[in-house]
């Protein structure tokens, strides 16, 4: 799998790290300490938002793939087409199934062989 760094995802962790480092370098009863904690919290919230957005983008790609496959598709097929691991595809499909956008074709199949289609 190709490793790439998305520079748009760096600010959240970097902001959290700067806030944390600063919190350890100032007096705990100072205004700078409170601001450092606020900066750390902001960085963490940005990071969580980025992770959530990444999941939504993956879910959208899975829906688009299923829309192109009129007979449905198996987890392994979707993963291969989108260059994603089976577990990642399965998590997206679980969220989409819970939301009623996708249905599983048959029960009791192994993870890679589970087949899904868009809901009617």
C-alpha cells in the first residue's frame, strides 16, 4: 500500500503538540497554561474532525462504487477497486447499512465474501 502524507491533515496534530509542549513549559497557575490547554483542545478537535471527514469520504466512495455495480459487490471487490483493506470497507458498509443506504445480500458469509447493494 502506498504511503502518502496529506498536508491538510498536519495542522490538527501539530497544533495539539504545540499546545501540549507549551503547557509543560509554563507555570500551571498562569494564563499561558490555560491558553495552552485551549490550544491543545483545539488541535485535538481539528484532528477528530479530520478523521471523521476521512470516514465520510470513504463512505461516499463505497456508495459510488455500489451505484456503478447494479448487482451489488463483495467487500473484497470494493476494497480492491478502492485500494482499501477489507476491514476498512466493512466499517464503511456497517455505517451505511445502519443508515439504511446499503443492504447486505446474504447472511453468514465471511468478511471478504459479504455482498452488498444499495437499498431500494
